[in-house]
C-alpha cells in the first residue's frame, strides 16, 4: 500500500484516537514522501577543460558563442578572455596603460548582455562597457543611476541581469548603502536634563530588486526579498557625541535569494517555506508550490555553538581592537556612523581614511539570545541561487553529503529536476549550454577555471 492510500485510510477511520493515529501516520510517512519526490544526489559530469593562466580569482565567467570565455578576475582587477580550450588568454581590461586603464581602481561586475554580448560594470568610472560577441571592448554607456553603482557589484545579494524587456535588475538596498544617519544637535545637555545615552536602530530585514530602463533611466521595484537584519546601538556621552557602536547579528538567518533566468524571467526563492516566486517574461507573477527539504532542527546546544562561532568571526572583523574609523563628526549637526554588512565587503561601505575632525569610534559586538536563532537550519544562505544557461536555477543548499554541499536544480515550473554536487572546493563561476564553469584554487594559491559537463 502506498503512502497516499495509508493517509486516506487514516482519514476515513472512525476508531477512537483517529486524530492521534493520523498525526502518527503523517509524521512517519511525509518525510518518506518528500524524500521520494527529490532526485538522487549525483556528481556533476567530468571536468573536460582546465585553464592554465595564472589567475588570482574568478568572480564570474561568461561564455561567448564560439566557445571562448570571458572571466572577471576581481582581485587582479582585470577582464580575461580565454580560448575554447581554456589554454590561451588575452587581457581585455586591467589597470595598466596597455588597455587604457579600462578596468578601474575598484572591483567590477561582468554579466551577460543582449544577444551574445557581455557587459562590464565599472563603478569606479560610473560606466558600463559592452564586450562584443567577438571578444572586443565596445561602446561605453553611463551607469543609469550613479548612486546605485556600488549596488551593482553582484556580491552576496545577487548577480545583476537583464529581464525580457532589456531592463537591468539588481539589488536595491532599503537604506543608503550601509550608512545609518543619526541626527542630533551635539550640544551639551542642559543642567538637570535627562541625558541621552543610546540610540537604537535596526537595519532593514528586507530589500528590493531594482529594475531600471537603460534608455529612460526610469526605476521601479521588481520584488522584495528578505536579507539578514542586524541591530545597531549607538552610544552617546552627555555631550551627544558618539563613543561606541554596538552591533548584534543573528547567526543562520532565514533569507530569500534571487536570480535572473536565461529567458529574462526572475526567480525569487523564499527561505521561510522553500518555494519560488516567479516574475515571468511577460510581467505576470506566479508561485510554485513548496519544495521538499530535509529540515534539520537546531536544539539549544547547536544554537549556542552557532552563536559562539558567529561571535568569534564578528569580533575578529568588528572588535574593539580593530577600532575602525567611523565617519562621526564631533559636535556636528549630523553624525554618520557606518553599519556593518551594508556594503559589498561586509561593512566597508562606511569606512575610508580618517579626515580632519573625525573621531575613531570602537565597535562592540553584542551576543544574540537563543530565542533570536531560528529553530531549523535554513535551506540556504544569501548568494545561493544561480541561473544556468538552459532555464533552470541551481540552489546551493545547506544539505551536505560526503562533506560537500548539495545543489538543488529546479526547473521553470518550480519542480526538482536534479540534485548535484561539485568536486571538492569548487565554486560556480558561470554556465554555458550543458556545461558549468567552476573556480578552484590549487595548492600553490593559483586559481583555475574548469569546464565540466552538467550531465
């Protein structure tokens, strides 16, 4: 008798304790049914090509029609063109006079553009450079909204892409990129007046997908999605001068993630119940049913371990010993303090060299409570969703098999079509039709690009 027949029999039973029996049957059978709905885990296909050039990093790889591949080496600040064998390379853009300083002083983003071309977004110069299907640097366009340039870097909050109408889709922060603005007079507190010692704020737990037309520069919101939230407490003295900033982040947050598919539709994967909301190419919106997942409970011991690990990492990055420079003008009418995690690099958005009249404000990392931590291991973290070249999305899940993460591959209808594992220590750099490009660092610290068949 199959699972559905047993459930129907339990529902039809008129015996005493019917509800208890039904609950027992469901608790035993539903995990089995869920597991049966998921394909078996398999390894990705054989690696058929490996690059030989000395690379420092591979952020993204964009294949061209003739089999050559563009890649973004953000640490070396260069765009490299590899031949179809990945053996020979040409530098298209870097920071030397040989390419006219085309890359810029800051890291940029390489994405697929219209037809078979690619687009390099360079925030340092507020420009976007078209790379032709032949692999040549083409025309230059201005970034449509200069204030959003840093948001187009395509880090953990999603890689930009173009929808079916040619509009650029990218992460749009719900607040000014990583900056919390605190307004106060800065004057001494009057005798007998109540002193203000703290000002609390919470970074938004949601952000929006910005959608901008490159011709008209018109901006609208494509969707909202959840991001990690953190609480910020700014501590003042009696003269309303900032003396320290307390940060509290919750480990293992439940978040959403998104990707632009090859047909220009947008997938927003929801972390609360693991389903996909679709913004279709024609602008309509649909939602897939919840996808099966092996949710792992977090007891107090595991929550405590997560908090301990997060505290160690946060103190290493934001601890008092580092004493980051905060943009806080003593005695000014409006003090600005950077909020950790708001910028691309986990908090560098508010930094910069100390300027005259600025104070050095220490950060203090606060410990979250056990009740702040979710009761289950989230299905994925921010930056987990990738769109392949064949209309599917790959979700880097929290499931680990034989020491390696499992990718759930979901089709356009929100149905599992595959469950895949990469070779150890690989990360996804991009996709071609039927192939995946992976980045890996060897024992000498050199990064290589690999091409493997998906099947």
